[in-house]
């Protein structure tokens, strides 16, 4: 008998669950923290003309450099720092794990948090240590400091705001944890995926500490389908990480879309402002419902706790509204759903489906 080719796949990979994307056809799609607004019609036409003129027969070149300059200006890039592009933040998370993959290396992050931190660690062959948040989803600073001292992690991921809890953590705790990471020789990576909706940023600290990196993405900006993420940090450090980046990891079409969007940044800024207004209204309406616990949000999502998350999720789905059931992701998320902030009409439908499904 011939050998089973599946046996060539690592046992831990075969035991994994693939990242599942829910089928959203026919639903009000509010499960993935996407910007619900599309480009105005006149900008769609202008973008189509731009993309039609792109030299698809050539490898990505100067337009990639143009995009890096445009992002550096928008950020803005702190003095002494460099910027690296990724195919979304997911690729950057994987590249960081690859670059730090030394024997016995560990990646550490608060949990519940973004699942890709742990998944990337596993796929790169690193140990992952998750440190539980407090019951109200704040950083457990003593536990974090103890875990950093014990494991001496190569990387500590800190999402700011956090996903799926949508909250910003205490700035003092963030500073002390970042300092502790530096003391054990690790990298502190601040993930600001939801920066367009956030009231605070860590970017003012980047460049002042040689071990602090910051990730951002254009996904929540309004370009989730374009897949552009970027890493900012001290030039010497970013240049080393950049060595493991695949050549031509960002396509010319993606780069041109991103450049076009940055040229019309005011359109996306107004979209973000609209979603912040809608978030305020949605949180207020949710808090008026009996038996529902609602957390403050600095992102374009709202975490809620209900009596029966599975029942409410299925009820909303039956009413044509798709959200995310996070109740089984971590014990701290028991009975929780994550709702994406949509347009005024989408939020009205979401709220009605939610209330009818409690």
C-alpha cells in the first residue's frame, strides 16, 4: 500500500481548525467589523479608470514606494522610523513570528484577543502564552508582568483597541508592560487595526523606544478587500523584519486602490465619523434593553452579553442579520456576541433582530 500523503502534513496543523468565514450571502453582514460604506459612484468610476491603466504585465515597483510614502505622511511616521507593507495585518503578524523564530521562543498576548496572534505563533513553531484579561476585559497588569518575567517572550502583542472586546486599555499599564518587554529583550507590538474609530493612539511613543513596533491596516479604514497592512517602528528593527517579507507581497492593483483612497481620505474620514455616531446611538439603544450587558467601545464593534448567546445568534440569523457569536472563544466571553456597527438602516435592522431574538 502507498503511504498516505496527508501524513506529510504536520500533526498539529491537521489538528487545527481552519479560520472560518461565515457565508454572508443574503444577510445584513455585521460579523466582521467592515466599513459598510462604499465609494460614491463618481469615485468608483474614477478608480476604475485608474486600475484599467495599471501595468499588470510588470511586477510591483515604484507605486509600492509611492504608497509607503503616502502612508508615512498619513500616519505620520515618527522620526527615525521606517514603514513596511504587508498583505493585511495578518501577514505582518506571521512575518514577525517568522523573524523571531528562535529555539524556545515565545509569543505572549492578553486573551481573549485576536486569534491570529496564537495561530501565527503555532504555525511558526513558537510557544504561545495567553494571559487572561480581568472579568471586565481590562489588562491584568500583575499577571502580564509576571508572565513576561517568567517566559521572556520574543513578542508581546497588545491590540489597542482590543478585538473582540473593543476597549482601550489603561495607558499607564500599557507603558509599564511595554517597558517590561524591553527589559527581557522582547518586542512590544501595538496593533491599532481600529485606529479610525479610536479616541487614542500609541504612535507618539513609537520611535522613542527601540523595541516598540506599531501595526495598522487599511481594512477598517474602508478597504478590507484591498488587503493593505503596515508596520511602523525604529528603522533598524523594521529593516530586519523586512528581510523575511516575500518580494512583491502587495499587488499593483492593491497599491493603486490604496493610493486612490488616501488621495480621497476626507471621504473615508467622514465615513468613520458616521460610524462613530452610529456606535454611540447603538450602544445607547442596547443599554436600554433589559438583561443585556454592553461594554464601551473604541472600535466599530460592540460586545454584548445576553442570557443565551446561541439562541440570540440563531434568532438574528433567521431574521437576516449576521453577527459573530464569540461565546465559545474564551471563558471570559461566555454568553457574548460581537455586533459590528453598520449604517443607520443596518443598525435599525440589527437592533430589531437582536431585541426579537433575546
